C-alpha cells in the first residue's frame, strides 16, 4: 500500500492525552498545507466532517484492552489509541473555514497531530438507526453514559438522570450526586452492579438516591449497605476493603444555606404542614430545581470531608432457593421461612415480628 501523505496538522489546546469527552468540548483548528488547499473547495457545505488523523503520542498496540468504562474489549471494538496503525477517525462539527484553516469542535486530537484526510460525514445510516445504535450501546453497558458523565465531572447531567429515579429535584439529591461523583473519580473503579463495588450509606434520605444512582450500588443489586445512623455520610469501597468515607463538614449547613434559598421553608410549608395547594407544590418544585443546580456550583471542599478508611466488606449475597408458604402459596426466600405448627410459613402468615425500613429508619414491627 501507498504510504500516507500528511495533508496538514491539528492545533489544539491539549498537548498531553486527556479525557476525550473533555477534549471534544473545546475548539480545535485543522491547518491544511498550501498545496492541498484546493481540496477544501465547498467543504463549507458540510456541517459535520470526518477527520482522519494520527495518534502521534501512541506506540504499540494491544489486541484486547480495558476501555474507559472499565469493560474489556478488542482493539477493533474500541476507540483506543493503541492500535496497529495508530490512525484515528473522528466526526467533528465544522464551524468555519478561513483559507487553509478549519475551525471545528468535537475533535479529540492532540496538538500537532498529523492529519491524513478529511471528508464529509456520511450519517445516512446512523440517522435512520440512531435509536437502535443507542440501544445497542446501552445493552452492552447500561451505565456507559453515566460513566462518561462521571469521568467528565458533568454533575449537572448526572443530576438530571438521578432525578428521573428520585422523582424531584432537591438540595439533598444534588449533594448525593456531587459527593458520589467525587468518590467514583477518586476510587477509579467501575460499578457493574455485581457487588465488586460496595456502598455503605448512613442515611435513607434524598442524598442516598443521588449516591445510589451515580455509584450504581443499590438495594436491588445487593451492593448497598444501610447503617441506620441518620448521618449524611457514605462510604464507597472495593472488595479489597480500601474505601473512602465522605461526610458533611460541621459548618457546611451555613455554607449551603444561600444556595438552598427558600427551599427549606417551602418544604416545611408543603410537606410538614401538609399545605398541598397546586400553587405551593409548584413553587416547591421550582425552588427544588433552582437550589439543586445551585448546590452543584458550590465548593466541594467546603461541604464535604473525605477520609480514606479500611472497610469490613460482607461476603457476596447468598442465593437462597425459593420456598412456597403453605398458607398463602406465595414464594419466600428460604432464609425468611418460619416453621410454625409443623408448617412452613411466610412472616405475615405466621404473624411474627419483623424489621421495616421506612422514613423513620429501621424499626422492629412487633406482633
Ligand atoms: Zn429529594
Ligand atoms: Zn404466607
């Protein structure tokens, strides 16, 4: 095959490898050599162009590697720079052309990367199948977008997604998102809901939904442990027991007061005093949105304390067989069977005491 001819080079503010999501947010320039300028004729007709460039800082390749989400993939199933030909293709948005210079966004090339080709992006297939493409990405890793947001520190995008689960915006949810994003960046470990990453939360209020969403550790996947201390604090840990505990600083209440604005007094009015008029609820929702996004703009170090700690990790959740209650016929985890009057019964049919987790914390419901 013919050797590649360098047609130009990239001018970017990144001299060293960085997070591609972050790089793509910046403006870059592609400088085409004078002898190739005529080849840019009518390039302004395209909004999106494909740029073929070289990874000038990458040496060698791996056929299998860990991609940014932590998944293991083949090099040709990834966008890793460590590939046999060190060639990259990225679709960018063309902002304007000035003679030999193209101003673009969306380019994840380092400063001085050699450019080998440029062509209009052909998205005819993608346009028709964008929903299917998105679905297939999320099937291969449901947390792909969440991980991208964590790595790029996009707490505003995470807050919007977390609110889809939480149901409303509030300062607590925002604090949970903020603290959990920090913790996930710090621990550099991906959560796949298989109990390899464990979260211990010390509260069951709004904050814990932000933590569950961002860390991916939830009650349902047994990666969330609840210690009923009533403290706005949580610990995140890998299986090796090396964890980080994040709690709120004593004077953080005063610091976040301004960002919270009138949210707390409105919350009092609607929730505690049960004033459920449409107008008051609408105002509470509006204040919730404003205060949640205002919290995200605050200084992390003025709200939270971070400690590195050793954590006692419970063993993986056992998988119990299901047994059927001899009175109601419903299936029960074997560990919750009550033997009473020579019958295997569920707790309600046996009328026995049990533990319940609700807004009051964990309490025993005595029979
Ligand atoms: Zn809330
Ligand atoms: Zn029963």
